[in-house]
């Protein structure tokens, strides 16, 4: 009988909209969950029954069912936290995580921390995966966990140095013999620090003495020792250096470091113009030993260690993964998703490449739940549930009238 059918049809509505309220409730409950992606209930009608075995206008619906819960993977808002390993993804992609059993998970929740072993993990203890770096800081194609190094950086002895500057073309030739202790015996001097094989610093002093028009003598001095004559400099009429651009300085050391230490000083950028003598810049390639001072993460996902000696080195580069059909991912709790046949295989790469987003350190991606929309959906769902319950009570009243026909 159609009256009984209407009751069972309304029951499907009660069940379906009850489940839909569960989806809405879950969205509202996770409004503050970092990286959470809201769900949306979608409905389909059940197969219709025909009154007379035919088709078309003789069909009566048999109710509704919850067809699917779709995940909304739209970008959530980005907020600043100040924590280095709070990492928000601006754009497409998921972080790749691996637990102690070797299982892979994917997440948009970028709240990470460092454990007692120096490993970068999420709140569940799963390891954040990244392309590994070699000992020189070069990123390789090997994927693994991120371990922050606590070892010191070994010193590097200076082998090359360079000075950019100008020697005054209007300088006069000194009349007294050269002496490092007599400023009147030279026209200009500059110093530069260099490092030996043990990381100890030394002072290299260079003295420039004009000897004739467009000609200069050069003297080197190590740690206030005896000054030694170097290759003379020659300039042309345009003030460009034509000879003496490379100076080979030999440092004899007595502190246990490699000796003699040879330092090649590049003076090819020196000019001789009619302006005061001076140094614009000077560089050298040595440094002392250093310990870990700070960790930073750039937009390409490179985890960079900064050391107390001013050196930096990449430790790893975070991996991001994308999917042809992210709606096919299955949630597994702890803000994790699992790859499925429907999602397709993960396509992994470095941030900002192949359609993947950039990483913003010291930020997190908030939940993309829209509370206004959820409340409107809640009202609609509640009214639909009430209407279905009224259909049951009305059908019951109709059955009561039918039973009363006998009286």
C-alpha cells in the first residue's frame, strides 16, 4: 500500500539527513583544526517503483540516500605563528609523511616539531619526508626524513682573496725607502683577514707604493711580520690594470696549521683614477669552524642550517605531492590522508615546481570551514529532517483513519 511506502520513504529521509547533520557537525567541530578540509554531503534518490508496471508518470520515488561525502580541498587562510617548523602550503600539494612502519600519509596540516633525535615530525610522530642533501649541501633525489645536524662545520683554509678598489693617480712618489712602520714611505694600505687549516684567523696587510707614473710597488705583511715585496702593478693611460693583477702571498705559520699557506690575491679589479685611494670591497674563501646557530625554511622547501661562522648549508628539501583526483583520498585521522586507486598515484616534487605550491615558514594553513555556510546547511538539514518526520506522522494518521473504517 502507498501509505506504508510513504512511511518507509520518509524513514530514508530521516536516516540520510541525520547522517548529513553528522557531516556538518564534523565540519563545525574542526573549524579550528589546522589544515582541515571540510566535507559536503551529496544525495541521490532511490530507485522508483511503478504503480502499474509501466514507466514515466506511473513512478513513485522510494526515498533518498547519502550518495557521497565530498572533501573541499580549497585553500584555507594563512596565519602567522613565528615557529620555524609551522609550514603553510600556499597553492597545490600535500606534505609526505612516513610512520615508523614505513606507511605513507599525506597532509595539509603543517604543524611540525623536532623530536629528541633531531627529526622533524608531526603531532602523531610521523616523519616529514624530504629530498636529502649530501655533505656539501647539494640536494639529491633520495627521499627520507629530515634530521637536523648538530655537528660543527670544519674550518676551511683561505686559498683565494680579491680586492676591488682604486689607487689615486695623482699620488706622488714617496722619497723615503719603504718601511711598513713609516706611513710616509707608501701611499695606501689595506688589510684583510684570512684563515689557516685549523680555522685560526690571520691578518694580511698590503701596502701600495707609487714608483712612477702608472707604476706601483706592492708589499705584503702577515701578522705584523716582515713585509715582503710582491709583483709590481702597471696601469695604462685609461687607469686599467695591465700587470700584477694576481699576487701570490706565502704565509709561513708556526701554530701547527699547514705551512706555508699560499693565498692568491686577485687585484685585477683595481683601477688608477684621479680620486682618493680606497677599497670598495674585499672577499676571501676561508672561514673558521662553526656550530649550528639557526634553522630556516625557504619558499622552495629547502631546510637551511646557519652556523656561527656565517656559513650556511642545505640539509634537505621538503617533498610535496599532488594527485590527479584529490577527492579520491581517504582520511585516516590525525589530519592524514591515504592514497587510493580513485585518487591516483602521488606525483611528488619540490615546492614551486610542476604545479606545486610554495612553502611559507612560520605560518599555518587554517581550516577552510565556512561557518556561515555550515549554519545555513544546518538549518536546511534540520528542516528536511522535520519534514520527513511529519511525513511519517501524517502517514500514521492516514493509516489510523483507514483502521477506523471498520468501526
